[in-house]
C-alpha cells in the first residue's frame, strides 16, 4: 500500500537535506500516517483507514459523516 492518506490524499514530498557545509542531497518528507480503526455510526460498523494525524484531528472535530459519504461513493477503499 502506498504512503498516502486515504482521506486527504496527502503523500510524500521531496526536498533537500542541507548540511552545515551547505551540501544539498535529496530527501523525502513522509506524511505522519497512522492505521486507525474508526467507528462510523452512519454505516454502523468499524472501518480501518490509513490516515494522517492532521486528518484524524479534523475527523474527530467534524464527525464521521464525510467519511461515510466517501466510503459509499467508493472514494475510500476499506479493508
């Protein structure tokens, strides 16, 4: 499975690792992904998603209704 948030679609970013001597080497910045089991009340079941921590905070704040809509429209693949 790719290192990508299933809800927001956030993936790895590219940049430079800069040393003290200002030598630049390529570096990948990976998103803070967590595998989380979430109870979706609208679907009346648990759903396991790979989600970034910032998206998880937003999900806790706004509720799981948007997640249920995405699952119904097949935008999020659920294990």
